[in-house]
């Protein structure tokens, strides 16, 4: 929903976690072929992907609530007719 403060907050968190993933990928790719220990970068990348997936799941669940509320309201309007 456009006016939902929680949607806006979750979109911002999702955007931030997307940036974190991109930064982690860049760090990992930069170190990958240098011969340096890249295990820390791999762990950071995995953690960023997990965090982003969790943010996406939370956002998707929130959006589903909007859809179910809209269906409920639409069904109530149809019964009133």
C-alpha cells in the first residue's frame, strides 16, 4: 500500500540489505583471485544473503496481509449489495 508506513520502512530495510549484499559480493570477488584468505569474505557474503532473504520474506508477508485485508473488504462490500 502506498500510504503504509510499515511498507515504506520495510522497503528501506530491503534496499539497505540489497546494498549490503552487493558490497559483500564486491569484496568477495575482489579477494577471490588474489591468493589471500577469502573465508571471511565468503562468510560475510553468506550472512548478507541470509539477511536479505529474511528481509524479503518479512516484506512479502506484510504485503500478503494487505492483500488479505483488501479481499476481506471487497467481500464485505459485495455482501452489502
